C-alpha cells in the first residue's frame, strides 16, 4: 500500500539503455535533479548550482522548452546555456545512436520491447 497523500516526486524518464541497477539508480537521481530544475524555472527562478543541469526533467515542461522561444532548451543535453552542464554519462552497453537506429516508432511492438530486443539480442 502506498502513502495516503500525493507523491513528492514521480519517475518521468525517457527510455535509456541501462541494464545494471547502479547506473539506473544514478539516472533516476539525475532525472530528479532535472525535475527540481524545472520547478525553479517554471516559477521564474534560477535554480541553485546543483540543479543547473541539462537533460529531460518533467515531461510537461519539455514541450514548453521545445515550443516557446521564452525558454532555452534545458532538456537538450548538448544545449549551450551558460552555467548549465550535462553530468550524466554512464558506461552503456550500446550508444544512443545505435539505440535510435534499432527502434522504430512505426513498429507494432512497444518501445520497451524494441529496446529490450536491441539490448539483449546482441
């Protein structure tokens, strides 16, 4: 049974080629830092230094970063935003480019199934 209140945070991540628990834990931690960044930015505040990170945070804010010129692209890991860095670089069994080449949104199976097949059919 879960708590009798709304959660303080939720997992809101993109599929990633992480197969070991330690990098996945680090990915969740980094994603929460990005979500905290988003909370500050959407309040019109500059986040503290430990939250000035690049990458996907809350999905609902990614659309704002992509569609409104008001916001820099904080969700892009290679964005050039002064004071912000992308710090999550785990050792992966497959590159992001290889993974993108092995998945197809037009296929009938889920993205999860495609990623699982790409990682474990090598």
